[in-house]
C-alpha cells in the first residue's frame, strides 16, 4: 500500500525533475504524468526528512518506462536525492530485496561523478560508489558481481537492491561497491601509456595487457565456477544459435554500410565482401561453449589505480552491452565475445593515440597493436590452460566477432558519437589493405 500523501507528492513532481540532472537533457521523449508503482520506505534521515526509493511509471516515445527514483519528502514535497542509499538496511521489504555486504554504505558527503555514465552514480563519503539504475530493468550485474566476490577482479560489493516487478522480473535498482579513489579508466591510462610508448618513452606498454588477459580468464573461470557445473557440463550453442550470431554479424555489416557515407563509407563498401567472407567462417562452427560474460568488455571498463610501486586493475560495469535489450543482456554467450571486445579495444587505443596526438609518427602505435593483443590473448589462454579449461575459448569465433565489433562501432558512430567513425575506419582499412581505396 502506498500512502496517499506520498503518492500525491511524488506524482506532483514534473517527470524531468524525477531524473538525475545529467539525464534531464535527454528526457524530451518522456511525457505524461508519472504514476508511482511501488515504494521502499527507508525511514527518516538525520534532518527528519522521510527517505524513499520509488519505482515510477512514465510513458515515453519508446514505450512505458519504470524509473528508479530515490528521494526524500520534505515539507510535503518530494525531491530526488541519491544520498538516501546510506539509510538502506538488509532484508526483504515487499517486492524489494536489499543486500548489504562488508561495511555497507556509510553516511557522508555526496559527490557527483564527473565522467561519462548512463546511470546515476554518486560517491558517498569518498568511500563508496553508489549506482542507482535509471530504469528498473533486468540486469546481469548483480549475479555477475556476486560471482566475482572475493576475487579482487572488481571493486568489492557494498550493497545490492533488487525489485520484483508484477510480472516476476527481477530488476536491479542499485549496486554499490568500494570507490577506488584515484582510479582512471582505460581511455585515459591506456591512451597515455601508448602515447608515451609511441613517443619513445621508457615505458612497458605490453605487460599491462598480459595482466588484463590473465584477469579476464580469471573472471570467466569465476563465472563458470559460480555456476557450479564441471567443465563437461558447460552449456553449448548448437548450429542454429551460431547461425543466429552469424546473421547478426552480417546484419551489423549491412547496417554499417547503409549508415556510413563519405570517404569512410567508400572504404567500407570496397571491403564489404572481404569482411563478409571472414564472418562466414562462422558457418563451419556447429557447437561452441557459452558462459556468463562481462558483455561490454572494452578498455573503458578497466580501471587502473596506483598500488605500491605499481598498479592495480579492476573491471567495472557488468550491465552488459547497452545496445541489447535487457533480456538479451542476460543470456550466456561465448567467452570469445569478451575477448574479441578487448582485442578490438586495444586496437582502438592506438587509433585514438594517433588521432589525438598532433605530429606523431603513426607507425609505433600501429606496430604496438598486435604485440599488445598477443600478450593479452596468450595470457588469457595460458590462464585457462593452467586449470585445464583451454576449451572455454573457441578461437574460431574471434575474428568474426572482432569484425562485428568494428561494424557495431560504425553503427554507434553514426548516431551518438559521429567523430568516432575514424576508429573502425582505420582498423578495417588496415586489416584489408589489398582492396585499395578505389
Ligand atoms: P554506467 O553504466 O553509468 O556507465 P559504470 O559502472 O560504467 O556506470 O561507471 C561509470 C564510470 O565510473 C566508470 O567508467 C569509471 O570511470 C567510474 N567508476 C565505476 N565504478 C567505480 C569505482 N568502484 N571506483 C572508481 N570509479 C568507478
Ligand atoms: Mg560504463
């Protein structure tokens, strides 16, 4: 039961104001009045405001959405406030389930996050990264983070909040983990490292990628272990499922060709048949193992932070590929999807370095690409082999999935990120040099 005063106060707020500030500019597709669907009562905060987590239905041009809205009631008015996370207690409360791990979420200063993000993340007390989901949707993150607990591969979990919708779907509301102060993501640290290498600096630009390869293998092995099945019981895709992926690769290629115009489009079109032919090697795969994977594995999801005289790395963001539907993100996939994602991303780092560094000789960074990729892949395979699990990675899928990744980058560049098209353009132009640039 939602008390009538709460309902009235929440539903009186304009939809825009229910969203975090950063998302408000993108909210023009939301319309209609908000309708409160469920409430988690967190009691009163230190200044006597009533803290709540609401699930609010709104209609949008892309269908109905269920927004996650943390906030407080003050003088009969409701306003969004992510700091209410500090008031969470473990337990089951109606359709909400709250899990608290380690020291939980302290009360303290609230700092907004100053990086690109698709949800509402804040740092509390300089110690905890709290990520409120924008929408209450199914997400693979809670289960995958629980599988990795204690491995050191990802920041330690502090809290999870899940909500069961009326149709029985387990939706993620909040994930909270240790905040790694001073960490940079790979679009900063890896780009700087490779730039230093390309400029002739005395840096080791290979070893970090071997470390990441070994960590990626441990991540996949932890996913497999948490499933409780021995290697003989690992699920496999048969011919039909592989054929679906093959068809998706071809569709992504067609979409890229359709969307990309200009010189880049011309270079892509002359390479289209060659790219398609390599994707078609998937037709020979009639069985391949599938496991839980990261799902959106690229260098931007790898945080690096100083640790003693060296560095420590951590993987973040287990929500899966943002362009897939929530249901698709939950599905198991070949380990090769993550491996291909990171291999492609290593290539992208070099392209970014060359593009963004004026006057730089492009050759050193380009020469670095296969060495860093080999270091990553060899360490990954070595770590699997050391525990007798080498067959988890089906290498036949790597090249088609890497090519698919470039097509997806093109598609992505056509809409939210126009300047990014130089990246897949550079990769594919170099990968298929014989085609020339007719
Ligand atoms: P979103 O899904 O909104 O993109 P992410 O989980 O990817 O959210 O986090 C956004 C960014 O916040 C990351 O790219 C990273 O820079 C930073 N970040 C995420 N988790 C942590 C953490 N535990 N400590 C420090 N920074 C983090
Ligand atoms: Mg992210």
